[in-house]
C-alpha cells in the first residue's frame, strides 16, 4: 500500500509506513524548534538496540512502551524517509535545471524578438506600442540568477 501526498500539481507517493503524520506540514516554527533532533544513523542504532534488548541473560529493564519490534519499525521508518528525501532532492535539482533551461530558451527568443522590435519601431511607432511589455522587460536590468 502507499499514501499520496499532493501539493498543487505535484503528487508524491510513499509507502504507508512513511506516510507523514497528520501534524507534518502543519507545525509552527516553534513546534519544529522544540522537536527533538535525532543524530545521523538513528535507524541503525534502533536496530542494534533492538538486538541488544533481545540478548538473553541481560538484566536490563526496558522502559515501558519500548519493544524490539517497535524500535526496528521506528528506525526503519526514519531510514526509509531519508531515502525518499534524498530522491526528492535529486528530482528537485533536475526540475531546477529544467527551469533554468526553459527560462534560458524563452529569454533567448525574447532577445531576438526585441532586437527586431527595436529595428522595426524606427519605421513604425505602433510596433513599439504593441511590444511595450517586451520593451519594459528589457528595460528592467534585474535578471533571474541561476539557482
């Protein structure tokens, strides 16, 4: 089974075991700041600790509510969501580069058109009026920087 997460026209499908909890995406900055931050490798340590709990002969009282299965499940969930995030970062980088290329293509077309408009409006002032938005676009010296 899987869970779909939708935002605008983007749909991400994740396994049920890593479906975001209801609070995810709705937490305030203060709540995010107050949430315990795990160290790298939390999933591996959960698995190792689950095995240690199961080691016979240890006289160790496990805190209430913690089981080897629960530790393994929590650790696996932490590792699995890390993998999804890594994959999404690759997709995001691909989309940002696609955006850069699409913008560059459109901008190059506009440069050629603007050159033609500049030449043509010397002969016909109405062309300058018709392409006022284009002229304004190039009059603005602020350009979009690559991400």
